[in-house]
């Protein structure tokens, strides 16, 4: 089930010219991203931060110094707003490098590795080195990816984990079902668990993957199907279920992350109510205790329920926020749907000019730069749409279903009043795979995504793709 990669070593045992070129380009990218990040953090540290950064830094500091996951160290308030993935990454990187600037350089290195991984995955999916070059180039030059690499936020690491999820899924569905073992699907489940620990957006994605897995292996019998599904779910139960058990014990709520409650009330619910009633959004949010991450005392039935020395009162307050937000959405469904659709539009087509301007330590970008960013967003989405049309005709439909399901899920779940261009960042590598399907053509001009690669009317059996009798459904 391993994604085999073409050799980069010449017959004489030395790296091939192609490997040297790739290595040189990746090194240049690392120097550019790392050099700018190092300079801008010394010149304007706020350029690599946003309003969300502080909560990640506090959690990372508490992990590094005390081995505890805290939101406020006086009076030792447990962290409930953030999940532990990214703070753990920061804590380890800071402990290794000696500070947050060094941790950012580690993140830059991971972002460069992501460029290579995306290119290799595209080359494997499309069986075309040209496709690999296209996908890698898109991720390397994408403005949002460059900003995320040097910013103290989850997007860069989340991009890497999402590519790992897709690569793991492709490896599983390409393995002939008779050769598929439980540890293959368990490994895929582990990548989904890690991605969800980094960014809770993927919390419900396993539902879609379980359905996909059942459709893939159902003809092997219910026992083997149940074994594969159980192996996939087990890492999720351990990691995600374990985190929810921790939350139940320390903050009094089984909710995976309090950020869900904040989004439901402070963004989606309040906006739906404002649009539905004509009331001022700012006044509504202020009345609900927004945009503060921690609910106001108005959410506490009694003063004792807001006692900061009793952390288990924290969870129920956020639960009440989530319930109120959900109720507002149900009371104003049409405005809520309009907000959701508009949020998806901003996510997919937003130029991201404010995000880039902050990272470049500028007050604002010139108009021509904003237009260029808008053109890049529209162009990449258009090419990705073309690639989607091509891969839907692909005989390797199982592999591309993993890509498309993941992409569609994240777009749908991320839509809302809070969405903007920054939320597109983790999706850029997946869009790059589809762009590679559109542009990564062979010499004969046939798109690799739809080319008959076996010479006999079906994909090679070694790939485990549909068309191989052992893997057909």
C-alpha cells in the first residue's frame, strides 16, 4: 500500500540531475521563506501574529514549562478553546530551537517539505512527473502558503496533515482489497486523528471516510469490512475520544473544542439574528459576550457557576453558548444559509490582501497587488474545477474520491460569517493536485488523469486501482 516513488538515483549511485534540481529549488524556497520570516520577526514581530496567536502561545508555554495544557496560568484555567496539536508542535519546536523564532523556522522547513510531498503525491496519482512539478510549483508560489509558513497559526501544519490524510487514503483505496490489512486502515485513521488534533475542522470527516471504506471493501464480507472500519476508527477513539474525555473531566463538557461554541454564537448565530431582525450585529455580539473567547458572567445561573477556581464550570458555559447559537440559526435559517454561502465564497475566492499585507509589514497592499491576488485565487479555482471534470472521468476514481471528498467537506464545514481567504490555506495542496490533473499533460497531450495507462484498457494491477479484478467493486 506504500506510495512508491520513482528513483532519483542515477545508475552510478549518484543523485540524478533531476534530484539535484529539485533539491536546489527546495533549498532556495527554504532560504527565501526562512530568510524573510527571520527578518520580519526581528523587524515587526506582530507581522507573524494574529488575534488567535496568543492562545496557542500560552498553551505551548504551559506545556513546555509545566507539562500542562492551560489557557490562563492564574488561576490555572485549563485550555478548552484550542486543541492540543499545534500547541504541542510549538512547544517541541521552541524547546528544540530555544524560542518562538526558531520554532517558526522549523515550521518553514515543514512547509518546504509539504511542497515536495504534494509534488510526489501528484506524480503518483497522475503517473506523470510533469504533474508533480505543476502541483509542487502551485504550493511553492501560492501567497497564502508562503504567509502561513512564517505565521504563528495552524494553517501551515494543518496543510501538511491534510495532505497526509489524503495520501493515507489514496494508499488504502489503491491497495487490492484482498491484500488490504487492518494496519493499513489504522494508519489512515491515525493521520485523520492527528489532523483533527491540529485543527478541529476535520472532526466529522471520518464519517465520510467510513462510508467510502465500506463501499470499497464491502464485497469481502461483513467480517472483513467490520475489521477494516474498526481499525480505521480505533486511533480516532483513542486520540479524539481521549481528548473529549479529558475535557469532560477537567472542564465539565464533552465538547471537543470550545471554538465550536464561539463560532456558533458569536459569528453564525449572532449574524443570522442580525440579518433576520435588522438589529445591529455589533450590539448583539456585545450582548452575548462576544468576541471574547471566554463567556461573560451572563452565562452563569449563579455567581458560583463563574468561579474561576472551579474549572469544571467552564465547559457548561460554552455549552450554553453553543445551544443559544444553534437556536438562533434555527430561528433564522434563510439568513444563516446566506451567511454560509457567502463564507464559502470568501474562502474560495477571497484575495487575502490583508493577510499578506500584515506578513509583509505593510499597512495595505497597492491596488495592483490586490488585483493580482484576486486573479490568482480565481485562476487556481478555475483550473482546479477543470481538473475536477477530468478526474471524474478517471478510471482511478477511488483515489480521486479521497481528494474530492476531503476538499468538499472542508469547504462546506468552514463556510460561515467567520470564513475568509486564510481558511483556504490548508486546501491549497488539494487544489494543486486538481490543477496538476488539468495541466500536467504528457507529451501526446492526453491528460494523465484520464489516460489509459495499462495499454490494455485498464490501470495496472499493481496500483490496486479500480479495473483490477482484485479491487473492483
